[in-house]
C-alpha cells in the first residue's frame, strides 16, 4: 500500500466482476490501509470486523462472481455509522449504556451485502446523531482528515473521515439536520442526502424519526449514484418509506440567498469560494436571488421548536433511567423536549405547514437551490469551548431541508488555506435526487476544481499566509524578520484594485502604509507562509501605527497583511500611482 489514495466503488466492482482483480486482493489492501491509519486516528471507529471474517466475506464474493453473478458493488469495502444496525456488530449510537446487538441488519445493509459490498466496521458519531461537529462521543473525536486541528463535521464524523482517508470506498451516514452534508464539505467529499423515504430507515436508531434519512459519503458523484441505485426502493417494513419517483426536472433557474442574507461568520475564504462556485453555476443556469428568511424560520423549528421532543422520544427510557450516561451537551440539547406540550407541538406543525406552502411557491420561481453547505468551520478546541453556539452556526444552511421535504447533495467547492474543504449544497424538491446529481455533474465540470490537498498524517503544522508591501519585502531592511522565523515565500501578487499606498513620514527604516480605498489601485506585494507560533511572534513586533489585518488579493482571495491606522497618514506621501514600494524606493 502506498499512501491513502481514495478508493472508487465503481472501479473496484468493475475490476472484480471482470476478473481483473479478486475481492480478496481488495480486502487485503483495505486491511493494510486500516492498520496504517489506526496509527493516526483510531477514533474513527467504534467497532471493526475481524480480519479473518473480512477475508472470508471477500472469498464469498469471489465465489459468487465465479458462479456467474455480476454484482453492482462486488468486493467494495464500506463502513456504516454506528446508529445503523449491522448483524454481528453492536449498535451503540455512541452511547455504551444504550448499546444492543441487533438480530438482523438494517434494510440498507442487507441491500448492500446482496449487491456484493462488505462492511468493514461501524464508525464513530456525535452521540445519538445530535450535532454537526463530531466532538460529542465517548469513543473519541474524529478530526478532519486534512487538518486535525479542525472538526470533521458531524454527526456522521467517522464515516466522512473513513471515506476521505481512503479506508473504504464509501460510508453510510445519516442526516436529520445536515449530518450527511456538513462532514462531506469539511472533508472534500460528495454527500448525498436522498429524499425522505427514498432509502429505508428500518434498522436505524432514530434521531427524529419523521425526518431521518440514511446518506452516503463518496469520493465521486458516480459512486454516490451507484449506491443510490442499490438502495432506493420502497420498504413495507418502514412506516415512512416512499416509492422512488425520480421526477423529471430540468434545472434552468437556481435560487441563491440574497447578498444581505449570506452569513459566513467572518470567514472571508468561505465567502470567496462561494462566490466562485456561483460563477461556475452561472455558466450553466440562471441565478435568482431569493429571500431565505422563511427557510431559516423553518430551520429554527428543529431545535427551537417541538421537533426537539421527537429526539427526546427516541431515547426517553435512557434519559429517565440513566441521564448521566448521555453526553452533557447532547443531554442539554435533548432534555428540554420533555417539557414540550401538545399545544406547542400542534402550533409547530401548523407553522411548518405554512412554511411548506412558501417552499412550494418557491419551486415555482426556481428549480433548485445552491447554498453554502456551511458558512465556516471551526477548530476542535473552539467547539469544545462553545459547543452549542458554534454548532448552530454550522446548521444555518442545512437544518430546514428535511423539515421541508427536500432532497440535497453536498459537493466540493474548493480548499481553504488550512486544507479543510468548503462545499456547496444543491437542494431540490422531494424526488429530485437524480436531477440534482446531474446538476452537480454540470457544476463540477464547470468549476474544474483542483484535487484536494494531501491528508494530515501527523506531520502538518498549521500555517498562516501573510502579505507584506514594504520593508519586509525580499531585499528590504526588515526581511530578516521573516527569514529568521522560517517563513516560506508563496509568491508575488497584487492587491485587488481598491487600495492606496502611502510613504509614512519620519519612519525608520522607511515604511509604507496600505489603506483600503474605493478609488484605489492594485498594489504589488509578496506573500509568505508562517506557522501559527511564528506568525504570532511576528505580529507582536509590529509597531503602531501599523497593524495586521486582512488584505484582498486580485483573484478575490484574502490573506493576512499589513494595514494602517488613520494616524499613519499624517504627513505621508501618496505613492499609489507607482504601484508598489519597490518602485517608490527606485524612484528615490
């Protein structure tokens, strides 16, 4: 095994069906991957099958293929979130006191096994699928596969990381408020959340039974569609199952939030990447700005309304008999549902029906929606300090989808400077699943995204990019303050065309002041990369009236950089027309 290259379910199945490889060979490679990654993040898993059991399962697939069967998922290794029943494994929902051993597998597991897929284990999750972060589990915190300082997203945390790290070809998650979409965005994955009832939920530990969907994380749209082809179908044993309809939907108009309603929580990189994604979509469809307040109101009903009581109902016996067995944050979220009245429930149902009417009218104006999957991401340490408020921020663009009976698919939309992923979610009315996959294909083709960065296997140090415009440029008097900290030169760039540059008066050595101005120009600069500790020590030495702020580059991206207080302009010379500090020094 070399590295952790992601696996392709379609390619594996084709190779096994055509005799180009054996399912046993695929499993041996998978076992090697699993063993290697255990040194980095064993907390991805709650339980795993024994190697010999997996080898036996692979040999059985090889025998079926040799007997003439052509299996759509022949020999494909996959993982299942540990709130989905898999025969032979305990189901814990990340709560040891709740654990039980199911007599049979969930319907989706049975279908995957019939199609030739092999479950290698059960993945970690936010306890009882309550959270969008991946930090609420007694089995440890699965961290982002690309930067372990950051959250993986939840509640399907382990499933996303297992797929992103190439341990399995795909993994099942679940989604009530965004748990199948947020982790996909953070880990550079596709996350398909089907229409409610399209995939059976028999054998799923419910979070909100009327809203829950089983989902898939995959590396490609093709693999997500392949899994959907196996799992979609009516299940008479599931009271909420619906026959797939695959409505014919031609997407010409895409709804996007009004500019004043786009919330990125101060994350300028996310804002830039979303704008770039919309530019790619605009090459395929017409973009229509819509008022998203009714959708946001619906989202508030999920945790601020009677649907909290549905979560309470799912674990009521444990909450009553052994409340301390429940994660404190999860308990804080779920326990208030016990006080919900029937009057409050019905009022919530009535208001949701009114909001559903709004959504139906919205589909008369647009064919689909394209929202940020999340407005930002957070470090694990940040979530542990503010677990509820920051989690709520992550659900801004996801919580309404299941309440309003919509289908959704999360797709990558670029990488951040910290290597975590940013994504957009394409959303449509119920039964638009296949149309959304087609739209996602068109988007990804137009976006032409570069491949994700390398995985974080323990040797990555978080870095910050810093723009310098004057005395810290290469060859200038203060450049040593960068080189002494091991700063890496990223490149020479220009700012966006809305800055002015001044030579400050009586500055030793001579220094410029960069000021944002609508009647400015593009100013030449250099960008360097420092680790966070070195960046912090550098900032501590920046003297007033200079400061470190955020500078927008010509391509629309943002980096940290030198800015100036108003007093820096007292007696200063405007040198904007020269285009940069080097030209000014040369002119002297």
